[in-house]
């Protein structure tokens, strides 16, 4: 059963910029609108094409209360409304599922998805507490405090990776072997003057803080460094007696991405190549045992495949949001999908994690990988805060003569 269609080529991602890097001074929602305006124009898609929108963002910015309607207003689609979604690292997958439900249910015909986050310079929030001694409230560093403490499980995110590593007996050497593999795969995306990335990645004219003039150009990911056996060997585990090093985990980043979800006929009209059909087939969500976040994508993927009426044996390509190398090892062991066939052309372990748009970029790369191989079934899966996971199944069909 179809769950909606993505017009081939009707998507984009900025390069992802390192923590406190080139994009760290910019309002993430204004930058996303700036990017979307240019990307839609380049693809010949008018703002009038949309009757619904979804914004995905996890790090508050000034005036973010106005959410999606503000963003669509900035891109010239002032008549388009819709929700703002925050589901931590599963935000992108939830956005695509929500859009598919709108289209399949007939309440929308063409949905614009925009995901944006800036983990750099995160907000410092003060919560009033009138009944506390002296009326002194509580403060929160939105980004760093939530990296470091799950209020339910009572642990840091890296501790969930260590818990999974211990249960599955995954040592540092095994993790580093995966990191080296993923780095090699990312280098494939940079070959031939970044031929693969140029299929979807925009060259970003970086504005000044007032969005008045261009101050830089960002053409490729910033903050990705070559990985070597020797370099990884010098790294020690972050936690005493642990296994996860800084090399075995992703890095926070800034960036945004966009996508269109629509009907089959409208997808044909908006596609860069009408002979290539991208169809959404299934979705899944799951929650792992408390404190075992990297294991959550396994049951989520199984649910998504069941929803699509498929099995892992039907899958041609897998993309993961893998904040830790242990994610991929556990997924391969539990599903039987080969480690070396996952995450071709890159993944968040290497190119970084702006949170909201991370999954959207991964799904875009999944589509392009399948298009390059002449079609097939793709699975995106990833974990998220709260020991949760989400997965999306899609099919690319190349009907060109």
C-alpha cells in the first residue's frame, strides 16, 4: 500500500557545519527559509504548489513559537500552515510519516518538509520557581544538559552506548573498524568532485547575522576529518573502563534540509526525472529497554518492514542515524544485514548530527543511492533520545527506457 510519493530531486540538504563553525551565528529557522527559497527556485517548484507544511526542529530559536507558519511565510507560501515537530533525533522520520498520513488521508495534496537545527550556541533557559527559596528558579543549557542527562533513565547518551556495548560484547577495536569503514564510504561521496553529493546538496551562500549580505560560501561538510588507524589508536574511551571513544561517536553540527511529499501524479509533475518514482511504503517506531538507546532501531525497523509487507531480505540499501558505531554493529547482528552494505556514501557518524535534519539528509542519500543502482527498496533507521527509534521504508523504481 502506497503511503505517498517523493518527487525525485524535490529535496535538498545544506552541507553540515561543525559545532561553533560557519553556521553557528545564524538563526536556524531563518537560514532554513533562506535555503528553501533558493532550493525551490532552482528546482522550479513554486511556493504555490504546497497546501501543507511541516517544520522539524529540536533546538529553540528566538520566535520559534511561530514555527512552520513563520517559515512558510518567509519563503513566500504565506497561505500554508502546519505543525512543528520535535521528536529529538527521530524528528525527520516523524515528519515524513506525518506528511504521508496527510497525503494518504486526503487532507493535503502537496506537503513541504523543512528540518533545521543549530546545536551551536544553544539557548540558556531560565525556569521561574516562585515557591523556591528566595524565588530562585532553575536554569538549563538546552543542548549540553540534554546530551548529558536523560531525566527518566538517569544517564548520559554515551552511557546508553556503553550499556549496549557491554551487553553485546563490542570492544573499542570493533567500533573503530566500523568507523574506518564508514569513513571510506563517505569518501566515495567526495569522489569525482563530489559527484554523489552534488545530486542533492546545495551550495550555501552564507549570510551575515542580519541576512543582508553573503559573507561566505559553504560547498561541503565542515568538520569532517580523515580517519586513520593510527589516529583512532591514540584515542582513549571517554568513560573510565568504557569502550566508546570520541572517534566512535558522531559530533554535533548545524544545518538544514528539505523535502516534498505528495501524490503520485503531483510527484510526476514536480520530479527532476519523471521516470524515477520514489514511493513511501512503511513506518515503524519502537522503544528499547531503559538506557539502551542504540538498540531501539532494530525493533523500529522490524515494525516498518512489517508495515510495508516486506522483510529484511527484500531490502537493497540501509541508511542509519548512527550516533555511535555500536548502533551499526547491533543492527547487523540482530537483522543479518551486512555491515558493509549499510551507509554507503556516508552517515551521521561521519558527517555530523544537527538533530532535526539528520534523518532527512540520510533519507535523501538513500534515495540517490537507490536511483544510482537502478532502483530498489531502502530502509532508513535511527535511534533517538528516550531510548526510542524510528524507521522508514521506501522504494525507488526506475521506469526509464
